[in-house]
């Protein structure tokens, strides 16, 4: 069997984990079955998605994101922070960087040594939708999110309720991510997200944190920053201006580096 070696790095942004690959020479096999296989837990590397570093004609670098189901994602907040750390690992300077994503060019950088991402201006905003008796807020912070404020996050069946809302006719045909939010106190939220493309609850979601904080800030007239906590108690801070952009800060960590052996004929790990 002829085998091609593919080097990768595994990163985590608040538990949202990704396989990162330097694909500037276009050697990554981006077929859906291959992405599904390497993202599979237990039988593959295991990840919420794959992020490729590629050449860009409109920015300094291009970031291509694939969900665990093989579909291409428009944007990923936690993924961008991991991508910034990956660039430093590869020898890129630690500075503000303009990054091409599927939908737009975004800006990533550092604030007092903390990773930061300019998420841009939210779009497609719809407040107070009635979805089968539930008050849902909808906005796009790079990807679409249905935001549902609840009294007690622990009482929510995230998988069942999230899956139902994710595919609701209101959000057809593309569907939506679903973010559940509990207000812990002034300017502090607890959240979790059922992610489209992963088709499950993930440990964290940067665009979900941004959507939760922005909805909370605008609807409750709360001044930024807003602290958003994951169930694992990781912290993402969200800054925003009602008429401008959302800025997110948070951690990203290298978990390990590895190599995959790819069958050149079948393209299977």
C-alpha cells in the first residue's frame, strides 16, 4: 500500500477541538468521507472539525473550515483562536492578522497576550420569534444561531431540543445552530450550543458565545464586556457595539501534534 504522510496539530478552544493542517501546497484530501473518518471519535483522530491553512488572494492567509460531518462551515470563533495559535507554531509573527473565511475577511490578534477575534457585525437579526411557544432570538455571528434563554441550563435536553430547533421550518433550508443561555448574574452567562454540522452538543462554540452575549446585551441594555462560561467553566469574553462589531477573547491550546498515513488509492486513514 502506498502511503502518504499528513502532519497535523490538534488544538482545543475551550473544549471545542480541531484538527489543523498546513495546506498551502494543497495536499489535503478534502472529500467528505475522509473528513468524517478523521473527525470520528474512538476510530479517528477525533474532533469537532478540520481547519486548513491555505493561500489567500484577498488576505494574508485563508482559513477553510470543515465540520465533523464533512460540510464546509462559514466561520468558527473558537476555531479562529486555534488557527492563530497554529500560525505562531508555524513561525508566523505574533500580530494582528487578516484571515479569509468562506463568507468574509476577519481580523484576529491579541489583546494583552490574550487571543482576540473581530467577529464582524451580526446580521439577519430577528428578536422574539415564537417557535412553538418558545421565545427564540435569531442572529448570524458568522454562522446562524437560534438563541434561547432558559432559567436552568441543567434542565434542558440539549440534544433533543437542539436537534428539533436546528431543523425547524423557520430556519429552512440551511438550518441553524442552537444556543441555550442561562443568566448567572449581571454581565455573566452560562451557555451551551447544539452545533449544526457536528449534529450534537459541543463543549464550546465561539460564535454561540458571541450570539448569546450580543442578544443579552442588546435586549437587556447591558454594557460590554459580557463574560460567557461553558459548562466546563472555561471563559470567553465578548465586547460589542450595537452598531458595529463583536470582539471575542478567549484561550486556545495545542493538545498534540501527529501524523496520519493516508492510502493514496482509497484516501483512507
